[in-house]
C-alpha cells in the first residue's frame, strides 16, 4: 500500500496530528481515518495531493481493510488518555548537559586534578588585559583546582617581581573590592611564575618542561594536566605547538592548547596552518577561542530559540523579513594599527565573531547539548550560505577632518595610501528551506557614533489595512532586539494604543534588561572567564571546529580575493570619525527592501 505525504512545509509537529494506532490481534486502526485511502468497495476514494509517496508493509492489508471503523476517541476533563513518557534511550550516552552546567557542578569538577597553566606570550597586551584577569577571577570565585601553577612564558627578560607587578595592575574584583579582594590577590600572585624563552628554541621549552615537572612531582599519585594558552601572533603558532609537542607534553593527564584568532587570512592559508598543526596535536587538543561565543547574550541565543515555544514557529522565512547583526566601536584602532592594517575589519570581526553569532541564529536545533551536535548544526548552516562577492559589500575607512591626526592613515604603523577597510557592510543569502529569501545583513566598523553590538530580528509587515485610517504610513515591523553589549538586554518592539481617549498608535517595548531583571547580573563573567573554564572542563561547545573554520573562510575568501586583486575598484569610502559610516550601506540594505534600524 502507498501512503501519500504532505509537502514538507506542513510535515512538522505544528501542523500534523500523529495517528493513534492500536495493535490488537495484528489489526491497525488509525484515529483519523479520512487521511487514509481505504480500499473498501463501499467507501468513497479520498486522495491527497502529494510530492512523494512512501511504501509500507501490506502483509496485513486484509486485516486492515476488514477492520471495523473505530469511533473517534472521546475524552472529558475527568478522564484523559494517558500519555506515554518520552523515551530517550535512542540517544544513548550522548545527552550531555555540560553546556548548561550549574556553578556548583563546575566547582566540584574544577577541584579534581592539579593543573599547570602556561600563558605563552605573557608579556603582551592580550595576556595582561584578558588572560590573567580571567584566571584571577576564576580563582576568586573558587573555580580553579585547589592545586595549580601558572607560568608566564615570553621572550622579554623579566624578574618574577616585575612580572607579578605587571599583571597585578589589571586584576580586579567584579563584586567585592577592598580587603577581601586584596587578600585574594595576595594568594593568587605567588602561584604565578615567569620564564623568559624563545618560541623556536627546543632548549627553552625543555627548561619550561622541567619547571612544570617540579610542580607535578608534588602529586605522585594523581593525574596532573597541562593547559597552554597561546596569546601570541598566529605566525608563531607552528613553532610553539611543535616545541610543546616534542618538549612540553605531560604523560600524566591531558594536554590542551588554546589558540587566538586569526587562523589564517583565507582558505588556503588556514588549510596550510591546519595541516601543519595536525602533525603535532589532534583536533581534540585544540581549542580555537572566539571570545564572542563566551558573551552572556550570545550564550543565551540557543536557550532563547529552543527553550521557548513562542519563537521557534516564527523563526523562518514566512515570518521574518530580515536579520541584522551590527558591531560598532566609537574609537579607532588604538595601538593595534600594525595588526589591523594587515587584516582589516572583515577578517578581524566579521569572518569570526559576527559569523559565529549568525550561525547560532540560523542553525537547526541540535540533537543534544553535546559539543559535536551543536557544532554539526552550525556547519550545516554555514554550508548553506552563498559565498560572498565583492559586490555584496560596502567598504569604508574613517577620517577626522577636525583632527587629522586621528584619521586612519595618520595612525602610527599604517602603510601610506592603505586600502584596508575600517568599516564593512554586507548581505548574506542562505540557500535552505528555512531562510531562503531572507537577507542577513552584517555591519562592523570602527570610529563610529557609538559602541554597540546587537542583533535585530525584523518580522514581516502586518497584512491588511485594518489601521490604515489611523496610521498614514505602513505599520512598522515588529523587532526582536538582542543587545550583546553594552547593557545586555533583550526587548521586543511592538505597536500599542496610547493611553487615554486617543486612538493614536505608538511603539512600545517589552523589555528584559539584565541589570534590573537579575540581581546576579552585576556579576556577569567576562567571556574569557567562561571560555577558559570550559577548556579546563573539556567542554568544546563554545569553540570553533576545524571544518567549521574552513567553511567560514570559504564564504569570505572569494570576495576578499576580488577586493585585493582590484583594489582601485574597491577602494574604501571615506567617512567621518564619530559618524554612522558610509551612506552607501543604506543603499545596500535598500536593495533588499531593508532599512538599518540599529539607531532605534
């Protein structure tokens, strides 16, 4: 027998009632019989338009056709049919809730094994401003093991006292300052040691290994683990990882290596880096960090989508008109001119931070909260994105006509007549059933009018003209706004009648401001704290997998190559320091019937 299927747009739990089937004496009797074509000569034939059909077992056709018609199931409030408990046995042991672990569970796990933490590049700004403050905060909140050693490793000669003084300048306590904070600092700093050495000399890494071994020998009957945090430029990744592999591994526990972006400049350079590192470390040992994935509101995206029934039925092309992801800074490159001029805003912000946010917004629901299930869905979504062309972008570069010294080309370390963009806006097209036809707009820039990172999901216009006599223009779109920074918030823009005798319609907001909704919001961890803690626990959900990074570069590389091969054709448009950026980005959005709304 052949059973026709509905089109896939209807084939989901929102539109299809499951057939209730009873198996009594090998007879099957469905609850909703009109959906089936019964082959009884006395019954009228009922057909359903279909795209495809599925063949099922016909061995019990005679029993099926001769079965009496079952009456519809009647229920009352006092007598309800029992509902079978959902069986998750098919998931085996993959149902891993580690991504949503409680603080208590994390504390218990953190105490289990002694740990050596090596910060390579310890004298640099990243280590002093982010890595060491994050480690101290984890210690302050009792989230590091009882026994741990922190070693700063860098090329610059420095005494132990100078090293501790340099990192103490950036240590803070988020909640409690004063004597208790100072006491924690006094306990933390003696656990931090410094070693000077080159990144490409075996004998220096042998000395480092001896220092770590001296600590590990204090725990002869216990596993001892090693975490290497590479706060160094990607050009020295290969040398450092090579020497860690041959001279810095522990055999008494796990070895994990944290790497900071950039991971190459395009697809080919990334693949060369990946293939080189594969000779020394496995994918399980690599933790590619993107600190945006550790931000509170970005972590909340999956919960917002998949833990609230309200949103998922609306999260598709039928209800969403556009999605905007915006990153704005109100300052220039500020000391990063050499690095930034080589990579630009597209490689520095869009290809990693913002694309990761986009993947979480667009992916399908993962099977479990296990890291591989989450990252599988992100990769599937990224593979559906059409590779970008240069024409999908608007590029800009800031200048300051009042103070020319603040212009990008006047920054120390910037190449004369540099074409590196400090602003970029682009539009993505996603080729899948959920998002086909929905433009994903992305914008990132420096020296703009404000500091902000936010996501705006703009819903379709209200059909019909019910309020046309009250509102002269089109009704504004409803928007779900997720503000990542500053002042974390989630709010919905809606229309409401103004109070009183008036019939005027005004925009209103349904607000969830973190700082007022939760008392704990004043103690929101920094992104690096969460990510380093996840490395210690071996939780990789918030880290980037190798194939995910390859697909991300595949999206951007064609446009980057086109821009760099024909620089004169894609010269950045100059925009004023402290402004909104090039007006051409508004025209780009207008091509897709969208208006940027981040200022509202």
